C-alpha cells in the first residue's frame, strides 16, 4: 500500500548502512543526528531488510512480534517502546511502508536519511538490488556505507559485548578473554561479520564502485574522514565529538599472540583481499594484526 504519492525529481539520499558490527556504526549514527541535513528517523537499526532477506536473521521477525505483543499487553501503547515497535512491525508486514517511510522523511525535510543496521552486511546482492530499485522508483539515491575494523579487534570487541550482555553463559569466570575468543571467532556469526571480502563483492555487484563509501574504524575518528564523508554524501561539515563513546566493553586481559595468529590465519583470504583492494601498505599501517599473516 502506497502512503505517500508525491514525487520530486531529486527527493534525497538514503544511506544504506552495511555494518560492520563493532566497527563504529553507533558512533557514526550519533554523529549523523547532529547534522541538520540528515534525518535519521525513529531508530538506528530497523532490522527490516536483514529480517526479510538474510536467512540467518529471519527469526528476528518472530522476536520483534513477541516483544511488540508483550509491550501491548502492558497496556500503555502510546508510550515507548510501543510506537516504534508497531511501526517496525508494519514495515515487516508490508515492505512498501519501509520505503514509503524514508521517502516521507525526505519529501518533508530533503537531504539524507539512513538505516544503520550492522547485519545489512550479510544482505545478498539480489536484496541490495531490490533496495536500490525500490528507492530509485521514488527518485531516491542509495549510497551504501561499509565500515570495517581489524578482524581480531572486531571479534574481540563483539565477544566482550556478548559477555557483557549475558550471551556467553557457557564460559565461567575461569575463562580468560583469549580462551573465549579462541572459540568464539570460529562461530558463524563472527565469520559472517568479519568477512569483508565477501560483503564487498556482493555490494559491488549491486552498486557501482563510485557509489559505495568505505571507511575504517581505525581512521574514522578524525576530522579528515568526517570531511570526506560530508563531501561524498553532500552535507555541511559539523564538528564531531570524538570524546563520545558507545557500547564500550573494556578489555580485561591482553590477548595472546597465538590467538591473534589463529584468527588471522583463519581469515587470511580476507586479509589478502583487503590488501589488494585498499593497498598493502595502507592496510598494514592501520591493522597491526597483519604481522601474523607473514
């Protein structure tokens, strides 16, 4: 069902955030909210596209439905979290509403909008093409944005977050971070979220390389990167606050070299692809774990 019929030859730009998880997406979203030309909508992560198009994420639909039902049962559907839950369930029920919602934001305000769901990194090429075509039909340009981080650091950070949030109950307090990570980096969710090579190949099958924005956690917290991003997306530079941190899980132990070497060797094809794509000298300069590749 189409809700917003109006058309404009230059409605605006939709930033398709593609992750990666624990690579700075929350910080960048908070920065976007300070930029007058960017209208971020009612949440950072909508989990609509991944729920519909990524097989491993399809359980998200039931989870969201269950949470919405429980919130409604509490009785006050006019207060948070019910309104955004209902909107998101409507998007999952009818994806036209998802595209219409962002079109409405851009018709009302102009400029840019975004969905920064990190698990978009797993979207297949066909899904990205569907997103591109649906927004193109609304005269909205899509700019894919992928942030990446050293796989060792990314996996380590994700593991600490999972432990903080009670998702790693199989490990008791006798496990060091190195011992846990030596098991966790092999899991499907960690492999999926660190496989930048596969993600880039899928992205560049759906989009021209000139449309895609790549960034690195190790270099993004600089005025230079933010200025480049502003120039590419077409918004006026706003001074960022690099002292703001999001979803931080402090390190409690140093990571054993042997575990780092194991991770690098496991992802060695990924490391080699990144060196070819972005330059060996550059990648070795920002990802210290390259030393375990040799």
